[in-house]
C-alpha cells in the first residue's frame, strides 16, 4: 500500500507503546505516528491483542504534515496537511463495537467528532476508518451514524461511489458487512475523485478503502 498511497490510516495495530517505533521501519519513505490501546497495567498480558491506531505519510509531502493526538485518546487521531494556503484534516477513527453496553461510548465519540468539526477552522475535514457501523442494515450504530451525518451535514462519500448491494469491508466466516467508511464535509467531498475497496488485500478481517483526492499535484492519493 505504500507503493500506491501518500497517506495510510491504520486501525487495530495491536502494538504496545514500546513497539510504536516499529511503524517507522515499515517503509523508508514514510513517517508515522501511532497510539497504543494495549493495557500494560497488569504484570501478565492475557488474551488477543486489541486496538491501536497509526497514521503513515510519505516523506515526499515534506513539512506539510503534523499529527494530531489528544491526551489519553485511543480511538481518534488526526493528521493536518497543508497544501499551499489550505489546511486539510484527516481523522483516523476506530469506534466502539456495536453492542448495547457500548452505545453511550459510541454516542460520546460522535460528540467528539462534532467538537472536531466545530473547532477545526477549515472546511476540509475527513473522518475515515473503522466505524463499526453498517448503515445499510438494521444496525443500531449504523442508524446513529446516519443521523449524525444528517445533523452535522457530513457526506458519506464512500456510499456515493460504491454500490451498497455488493460492497463490504469486513468479512468473517458468518457474515460480510460494510463497517469502514469515509465521512467528510461538503468542501472535502468535492475533492474526492474515486473510492474503491481493495479486495485483493485482506488485512486481518478487513479490506482497505482506497480514496483518491484531486487537491493538487502535491497530494493525489489517500
């Protein structure tokens, strides 16, 4: 993916805090920043690894990029990108699993996204990643996400470019679901030239979304 992208957003990296420098060893031409969700408070770590976010960006972008990380936040992290006089913000999102006990947490993160929109000071805002919300099924979090987009006047860009009846980004032995999305402001959406799911690349149990933007020669692909 480093060969075809300028910016890569990763969810479920499963890295401990001390392992985060490994992100800079993936590809020489990329810089990175990551946050860990791994709980190291107990002496013995049990069970499957979980969580974690990272953003990688090509060094060819120079000094135009700056990561955005809020204290103690493990489900949202951003990247500011300056192109000439315009600021673009990409937020990597990993929202809670769709389960009734997680409903309050899910709503809380939608509120955090609302705060980001109101304080970003730019019309170019993108939320991408693993939302744990299937908006085309009878899915509690999917319906909440749809209403949030209506309330905040966000455009679900991926759903405008892809066919709901055949698109999925998550696959298990039991089901296929469209849980990964791209939400953006109207100005940000106007720069989207294509959205695709890369079904040739299976990362864990998800397929990556490939988004192409037509901002300028300096930034062509996300």
